[in-house]
C-alpha cells in the first residue's frame, strides 16, 4: 500500500521525524551522561515526550493527506503521552526521595556531601495522616 504524498507533506514529515530522532537521541544521551537519578530523570522525560509528540504529529499529517480526514485517535495518544510522562517522572522522583529519606533514617547517619532532601506540602503519607516526626507508625 504505497501512497504518493505531495512534496510539502514529505518535507513536513521529514522535518518532524528528524526532530523526533534528535530529541530521542538527546534524551537517551542525557540519561547516560548525567550524574545522579534526580537529574537523569529529566532528560528522557522531557526529550522523549517531545519526540513522541513529533511522531504523533507526523501520523496526523500522514493520515490527513492520505485519507483526507482528521484522525482523532492520534490526538488522544498525544494527549495521554503529554500528560502521563511528566506525572510518571514526578512520581518516580518522589519515590526516590522517600527511599533516600528512609535509607538515611535507617542508617542513622547523614553524609556531609549529601544534599538536603525536603518535601514540602502534603506529599508524604505521614503528613496526610497527621503523623508528625517523619517515621511511619
């Protein structure tokens, strides 16, 4: 099933796919090169979300040109990608912070080189339950 696309569509698709590849490569390299988890999580989250968005826009352009209609499921895919990727990254970071706080509490020592880890607001279950002191009952 070969569709003849107009030259403007081929150019738009080429730019979108090359941009998506660039973002995906940048996110992957950032994950490999950044020093610790808290900075490493940002690179693939942001860059791969942009890469996925570019690919979905390319799908929308291709469907609009070949089928002469608007494809709504591609917009749903992009919406869920844009929403779920940052939320997942935020939850992973909160879990890592909680694990780090628990590890420090279990060891009873705080490294002088370690950054201060604080969670503000009601992001910890202990704060939501009204328990103070930072230890779980």
